[in-house]
C-alpha cells in the first residue's frame, strides 16, 4: 500500500467517524424519547382518563346522573368564650362546628358585624354555611352535599380542593406535556409515516385554532 493509499484510507475513516457518531446520537435520542413517552404515558393513564371524562361532564351541566343534591339544616350553640373582647375566636368556632356537627371541608370566608358571625366550610361538591347569633351564641348551618359527578367536576376545576390537589393538577399538566412532546419527537424518527402524520397534525391544529377563534369571536 502506497503512502497515497494510506492518506486516502485515513481520510475516509476520519470522515466516517463523525457520521457514525451522529447516527449513534440520533439512535440514543430516539431510545430516550421512547422511554420517556412510555413511562410518562403509564403514569398519566388514569389522569388522562379522569380529566377526559370530567371534561365531558363539565361540558354538559344538564346531565343530571349522580348530581342529586342533599340539603340539610343543623342547629346548635357555641360554648362560652367564642367571642372575646369583641372579636370572634374563629379557631374555637371551627373546631366546635366540626366536633358537634361533623362538618368537613376547609374553613373559608368569615364575617362578623357585631350582631352575626358567618363562617363557611367548602370542599369539592360540598358547602356548609353557618350563621351565629352574637348575642345568644346559637347557630344555624345550611349544608349542601352534591352528587359524585359534581364532586369530580370540582376536582377537575381545582375548586375548593386545597393546595395538595392543585399540585396534582399542575403535575398532571406537566406530565401530559411531556407525553405530547415526546410523542412528536418519536414521530420525527418515523420516516415512512412522518410526513403524513405531520400533515394531519397541522390540519388538526388549524381546525382547532379556527374553532377557538370562532368561539370567542
């Protein structure tokens, strides 16, 4: 082999290495995308199902199955000391109501005007509005408990759910975004169906944007 042949072989080998590295890099990226897509899809499976079904029920508030309301009125009296120096001890009030009337949910808005004190307990599909007579300490609680569909709808909206469930909603949104982006990334490696799939995605995007524009116009 001549010196010229050695130089030619070396140049070919040197040029092949970057191409091989590029192929290996693309293959590794494809594997990573598939791994992320598979496992985030498994994690979000029930989340997608829940938000899909409750999205339908939210869009049809006239559907009444599982939405029957149960209303009740409770009465009682506050212990002494629930008002001190003209100010309501709301912690005592809340604990008394929970213990005596088995109220649930989070203690929400409070109001005191000198004659009456109001406190509300709220949760998904649940509310308990309490009015207390400042002079006698007697109270009335109007409780509304809604059906299972209403509870799920409130969970979908994050209404009266507290901070923990709001984190669930945020995390679910992030996972679904990863599923979507990794799905698109995998699609880019499928040479046979890539163009057709991207065309369909583009058409669907235009249709959705058009419908959204029509809805708000």
